[in-house]
C-alpha cells in the first residue's frame, strides 16, 4: 500500500513537470518542500514585503479540474497525510520532540486518532522520535514509513497504522 | 471576442432540437427579468464585480477575463450579461474533468436567478454539478475566518499587510485549524525582484487570481518564515451565506483581474466576496482609491454583528522573545551557543541545569537555530544535524512542553489609529510666523501612536505640507514625499537586524541669500538601533545612521549636489500618550555645491484620543552659512 503510494508520488512528480510545461497552474504531489527551498534569503523577503505576490506553485487554482494530487484545488483524501507531513516536517519534528503541539494534533486528526488514544499517540511519537526522524534530512516517505512502523508495533495504536 | 460569440451562437441556437421549444421559455424568463429589473440589483452587480469608475460616471466589471462573461460586452453591459447568462443555462453539455456545464460554471448566478425567476425544472432542467458539490463536500465549510498577517520585524512595507479567508471545516477546533483551506487573491508571478514586482504591481502588470491553499502552508509562510504575527477574525456568516460565498468563489475560479497594488489588491477583492455572501454589506465602497489591508480588516470589524471572535497566533520570533524575557541571561546564552554549535547537546553545563530549565534551553536553542536557518544566516553545512540533535535530546527529557504563552497584544491591528491623517498648525521660523496644513493619505510614522502597529516602523505615502507665511500671499508647498520609510529594529544578543531608511520627494532648500526653491531629494541610509532598558520603562530606542542625500534642482551649479553624514537619535514613549523623537543630523555635501546641512530637532506627540494628537516640534537648522530656529504646534486628526 505504502510503496504504491510512494510510486504514485514519483509519478505525480513527473506529471507535474509536464503539466507546468503545458502552462497549467497546478503542481503534483511532492511540491511542499520544494516550494520552500526557494523561500530563504533576502530576495523572497523583499518580495514578501510587498505582501501580495505569490508564485503559482504555492497555490492551487480553483476549478482547474483533476491533476496531480488535487481536484479543483483541494487535496484528494488519499494524499492528505503525505502532503501534510511534506508541508510540516520541521514543525512535526519539533512537536514530536516535546510531545505536543498544533502540527501533531493536526496529524493525529488526519489519521483519525480518537481522543482516548491521543495521549498515547503523542507519547509514542515522542519516545520514538529518533526512529521517526531517523536521518538529518528525513524525506516525507521515510517519515511516513517509520511512523507507520512505530504505530504498528504499539498494541494500542496499531489500528491507526492502517490509515497512513 | 467575436469568434467565441459566434461559436456560442451556433452552439445555442442551431443544433439542438430541444431548443426550439425552450426558446419560448428563455424569452419568457428574459421578459420577467426585465420587468423585475434584475440586472440593476446589487446582488447581480456584485456577482459580476461591477464597480463605479473612480473618475467618471458609470460602472464596469473589474474582471478582466472574457471567460467570465457570456455576453460580448458583459464587462460593461450588466443587462446583456444577464440575458446571455440565462441563455447558456439551457445548455445540456455534460461535465468533464476540464469543462463544466454553464449552470455549474456560473453556479452562484444560477442559484440567484433561479431563486428570483423560479425556474421551471421541466422547461429548464437542473444540471447535477458533481464537481462543485464534491469540492464543497471536501471543504465541509462551517465557518469563515478573515486572516490578517501583521507586519514583521524590520520590514515596514509589510505593515501594508495581507489578508486571506479561511474556510473552517465542521470538525475542526482551535488545535487543528492547520487543516483548513484558505482562499486568497494574489498576483500570479514568479518575480523575485521586489522592485520589478512593486513597479508592475502598481500599474496592473500582473493577472490577479483567486487560489486555494492548505492553511498550514500559509501559516508556515507567515509565522515561521516571515515571522509575522497572524490575527484570525472569525466571522458570523450563516450556512446560507457561506454557501453563497463558496459558490461565488467557485464561479470566479480561474478568472483573472488586473492586479493593482494599491486599490485592486488582495484585501479589496476579499471584501467583495463578503459582499456577495451577505447582501447589504457595503465594504468595497469605502475603498475607491486605495485599500490598505489593515483598513479593510477595520471595515469588516466595524460591521455590526459580523465579527464573532479574534484569535492571535504569535509568530516564531514572538515566541522566542517571550522565552528570552522569562529566561536568565546565562541560560539564554547557552541556548544561543547550542544553536550556533559552540557547545553540543550533551554539554555538562546543560545537564547541570534543573530539568525544566534544561528543556527550556533546548527548545529555545532549536527555535533559534531554525530561525537562523530560515532567514539564511546559518550556512553551516551541518546545521541540520545540530537541529536534529537538539530535538533528539529534547525528546529524551521527560518534561512536558515548555512553550511560553505569548500575551495577546491589548490593541489589535484594526483597533489602532486610522491611516489617513490631516494636521493644522502654526509656528514661527526665525521670528516669521506661519500657518501650516499637513495631509498624509496613508499610513503610519514613528511618532504616531504605536498601539496596533509595529514600533519603530514608519511607512508613508504621498505625505504633503503646505505653509502660509504671515504677510505673504497664498499657500506654498513646503514638502511632498511620495515615499517615506524608516525601520528602527533594536538589536540584542539574539537578533541583529540592520535599521534603514529611504525617502524620496520634493522639499524647500534654504540657499544663501534666503530664497527657498523646491528641490528634489533622494535620501537613504542604514544604521543600528538598540533599546535602552533603563530609560522610560524600557520604552526607548536609540539609534545611529549613516545617510546619503542627493539633491537636484536648477539652482545648484551643476543641477545637483550629493551629501553624506551621520545621524543619531532617541525615540521614546514617556507614557502611553506622550512620545518624542530627539534627533541630530549632519550632512556634508561635497559633490556639486559644497556646503553643510545640519539639524537638531525635538518632536513630541501627545495623544488626545486614539484618533487625534497634538505635536510640538522645535528645531535648529543650518543650510549653507545660515542658521535658524523654528517651532510649531499642530493638531492632527486620523480618519
């Protein structure tokens, strides 16, 4: 299941380049981290100062039909978790290290963790921080895979590993 | 677009057998629409984005995209557009991944006309519009929030702000808002040169489009990368109003508008969405000339019953500042050493700390490292390794999170002074009495009240002063500055920004012999600012600049003169109402006409109310060989 999804990420990535070349204002999955590579340094700060500019790849056009991992601008449901992790990796790492935070709450919500399991979810991700973020630059698929593993090996949380 | 019109004509009238019968019904609908004068109703004009011309009578749609209209002159002919729209509703075209039936493409218009004209479903069958309903279902809209990222450190231009709408889903709460979607209007461009962006933006050089983005990406952009506090204004729109808004957003879809930085900007167009949502709201009328995002937020919060509650989301830097205020200096130094890789996460000095403090230092160390990486200051190749080490060390401490609560500022951005200002005053210069009028269309200067604004940041557009000297005829223009920006950003152990200023315009220059022609001046500089914790309860900043000025005018021997020199000053709030700026400047003009220009000035402001203040200005000035003293007292109103 997971491998299939990662395969699809790669394929969507290829497609997105094609779509861009065709002049479409829509990018496939895997765009999140790339977008912000270009966001550092002085130039984007100046651009940011003018407040209203955006490069097309940070946003999705509404009613542009189906492409990549979105449909008419909203993320398709089977992509939501991967996209969220992709767009929030640093904050998730920070939240997991303390066992709390908005990004972690949102992740729990996305994979459907019920209220009575939330404390365990937070504690488990904190305890397994080293495993979930196993390298300095963990990729989205690494994080997804190891998070799935961590949940699967916890009797209380195993049920949620299915929804990743 | 004659080609398109012909195609539409063929498509509508020739091939479909069913049309002959429906033709009569279309005629009937058109007659009823005319009788009810639907095309002049505010709801219809709002859906078409019709606005009056600022300079002459009449109105036109702001949409600059022919696809948005069904009639060839839909941009200027609201009645023709209504009738053409009714006609296309009879299309039986099926929806595909890329195209839609006109009933779905223009779903807000369809909904409104259907309600007004009571379409007979037998004679004008309703299309399913699966894509729209799927889209709405995945948004699961429950509430609408107006989001305002406020100004950020050392970037006065950001005071101009930005706004977006957030669609809050039914099952979200304050902890999971990141999962919402936001709708924003922005200039579509990949331009990275701020200057080119600004210039083209001023003159409508970019297409503006609405777009939808996961809110977490917006939060990352504003709170984490640009370090702007974000204000979230939850609105009281009803389900029916939200439905109207979403249908209209759908209908706008990829429609483009020419983007204008000052008036037709993000904030302006979002207001028009709210006007569609709740008919009767008059928001855009107030912004015929320019729309400053914070003013548009004020327009929304001023509407009775539209605001539900406000949530403050502090930026990463605001959280770090709060930590620094609560932490002993030796610990904050450790955090900085950690972030800058002078000590490692297993250092004895860390382990000797009480566990709670240990956790706090690790958390701050990580945040600072992350801040330095995000702002491009940390270029060490192993910075990422260090950041992960800090998180790993933190995850091994059995301590709950130590994130400090940042107090909500007591005055919100929409509650500060209004941004236009008029002043009248009188004074004396070397014994000559004068009266003065001052007009500043927008926005904020160093001495205006700080409440709701960023301290030490000034941005003014088209600032003008006229003066009348006793015994002389008429008013004369004393000064006109199209652009005037100052950024005073105090430095400390953790943050070390460069302060800067830039202004351009026309001013009076005092030549030998006493006459004072207007000269053009371009002045800029950079410097350092520090807060003075011991002065006025910590509400004081002292600063030093190195400045340069280019003056140009026919009175100069070679039509220009170029000068440079230092400036120092102290900007302080004595109390909430009373503030002053004491400044000394000395410029040596070496190229062109060789001369000195020196100034010692004390300017004070006493706020009478949030929207009015008195100012007293005293100065001693030198230009060429002449010295003079002047003083004036003026009263300012904000509107």
